[in-house]
């Protein structure tokens, strides 16, 4: 006869065991089946019997010993006597036990064990040595999940995590954890706490961790309270050694929420592509290859300054300049301010510099940083800089961080007595000022209202370029580029008559184009003049007297 499968032998054991009270007759009937399961799975006969009973209830994730006793029709004490065998099954990871405080221990058979039995193979836990870093974190996640489900105790969790790191000591992450343990003289609590932060950052993309996230991690309430107190007062070695740091709320350290410091992340996660994955997600980026090249015209002073900046931001020049700055102990980031009247080409200049230097543009939507929720705006600003810092570190060519129309965040500070909105805006400014000090990439801010610029920002912008309205020569070139069918005299006439910015000239040309499409004919110079007249909104924008310049 064909040999029975592992599952068929277990089924036979269960059939004999129901209401048997585990009497001699049961053992006589089930002996052969128990021996097959025991031999196949390298268990003792008693362990094979207990495992078979758990398999009967494998669809229940909260199996109690009482249920096994009821099924067997015997007193609970008889199954309690088998608890040492249950402990062996748990060690072999054939069953998992939930020991939630104040509740009766319950058991479950993991799905992977059930599937192995169904396939007539012996379950083997995944190997935990010679892993790569990403697989290591999958095992770390499994262990923390078991702790969340109360399926592993504090001491066992620490033991298993230490064993996991020791078995993979060649990995940079494991080596750095060992180094931090030496620096901090880590006890089990801090070792576990740091690993939890690493797990939540890598596996859950969580970089804002509060006390509720690890309240149940430790074996007692006093243990948690001690950790909490030391974190809040800065006495915890992870804080004092700048491995963990406080989150920023309203410009001040929020001692209820924490994260791994940027320096620690760089050391711990050097082998993990997790920031590269984020860097590939550029949904809110303007990619340099998608920027349409445009010919822009400037006054001579602006032209020289923009040419110098464009040359600096070229890949080779930028790298060389940064290296020399660092060598001389100076900050290597570049913050630039483009200021002037609307429509003078500030934003478009950023795009053209980005296109010419092969740099993507990370555009900051100022309105999205403003939140009605207290403290949320500051977190959003911090997240913007954190994200930009990740791109700078993981991209071959640093992108440009563009704060367009930045008046709202770099203006003069408000009196905090005027309310919570003023406090929030000042807190946002504090964060931006600090980030500008630590900047390693390129920040460009554009603004129309320079007279409202806070002095603290003024000194942090290395390059400050004023965009004036174009002079007559520049305007004539703009008219020629946008309306090449105009004669030289007509171009000169329009350039001399109207004090327009490039943006205003573009508006007029758009109207001209629409008129051409609708009527099928080129508008006359008189029509162009009428478009120019309607472009003025204010009396002080009166045009100059129309006439040819000789």
C-alpha cells in the first residue's frame, strides 16, 4: 500500500484521540501514526501527539490548552503535564504562544507550518545567517511583529535579535549597531529601542516615533517610564550621542516624538537602497530633460550675474568649488535669491539654469506647507528639507530646491504676541534658517517683495540677483523673438513706448496669437498697441508717448 502522507497520519491520530482521554487503547491504535509523525519531524512521540492536536485547531489563532482537554475528553491537568513538550514545539517555531498580560496563554500554528504539512514536507524555519541587509530587516520585522502580538518575551526578543546581528556580522548595519553599543554602553533596553527605530524607519517608513509606539515593548511599566524619562531629559545615551534626536515642533524640540538622526541614518543604512527608492519617486519634480529651452534676455548687469551662477552650477565646476570650500572649513551649500518685479523672468531663469546644468527642480508649494493644525506646518517644512537632503545624497547631480514666491516664509518676523499664526510663521523661519546653515545642495528662492526680507535671511543668501524690468534694447529683442513678423521700427516703437516686463510682453503676444487663430489674419500694429493699453491695470503704469526713436 502507498505510504500515508504526513497530513494523513495526523488526521488518523486526531480521529483516534477525540474523546479518548488519552487512554491505553488510544496509544495502541495511534502508535504507528504517532511514530511516523515523530520520525518525520524529528520529534518525540509525545511532541508529535501535541503537534497533531494543535493542527486540528490550526484555523484558530487563539488556541487554549483547555480546548485540547475538551477535545480529548480529559482533565486539563493531563494536558498541562505536556507543557514541556509544548515549549519544545514553540522553540522549533512549530507553534507560537501569545502571553498577553492578564490573559490565559493562547497558541497558534503559523500558516507556513500548516502549508509545509499539507505539502508533506518538514517545516524548516528560514535561515538567519549570511543574509543581505534587506532580508535581515524582514527577520527583524517578524520578531517585532511577534513582540506586538505578545508571542515573544522581552528577554527572548533581545536574545533573538542579538543572535540575528551576530550571525550577519559582515553587514555594515550590524557592524554599526555594534559600534553604537560600544559608544553608548548599551543595555538591553537601549539596544532594543534603537533597533525598533531602525525597524520602523526601514520597514514602515516611519520617521516620527512617539512613546505610544514602544510603550509595550519592554517587560514592565517601570522599565518604560525610566526610558521615557531619560529620553525627555536628554540623559539617554542615544540622545546624548546624537543617534536619536527630538522632532521639531513650533521651532522647538518636541520631547514626545523622536527620530534617528541624519548622521546615524547615513552610517546605519549605507547598504540599503531605501533612500534611492525615494529618490526615484520624483512626482513633484520638474525634470531637467522636460524643460523647454528658451532664449531669455536680460539687462547687462543681470546677464553677467546669471552667466556666473550658471557656470558655477555646472557639474564639474560645482563639485570642484564644493571640495575647496570644505577643505577651507566653509559651508558647501549655495543659497540664491532672485528678486524683482513680477514677470521679469525669475522663475523661468531657474528652469533654464536647471536645463543647462542637468539639474532637476524640486518645487516647494508654499501653500501646502501652511496647515491649520498647530505644529503641522513646521513638520512639513522639516520633511521638505529632509527629503531634499536624501536626494542630494543619493543623486549623482544635486537637484535645485526652489522656493517660488517665497515672500510668505522669508519675510520679516512678526510679533509673537499677535497670536499663534505669528508664532508658527516665526517657527517655520527658524527651521529654514537652520536648514540653510546646513545646506549641502542648491536652494533658490524667488520673491517680489525684497523690502520685506528678514535680515537673518539676507546674509544667508550667497548670491542675490535683482531682476529689473528690461531696458529698451532687451525689450526689443523680446519683441523680436516673440513676434518676428514685426518690422525693426515697430519693435523699437513698442519697446520704447511701454515699460513692460518679459511676462507682460508674453501676455500680449498670446492675445495676438489667439486673435490670429480666430480671424485668420495677422493683427495690425494698431491692434498690438490696443493690447498693450489693456495690459495696464493702474494709472501709474501709463505708457510713454508713442513714436519712433531716432
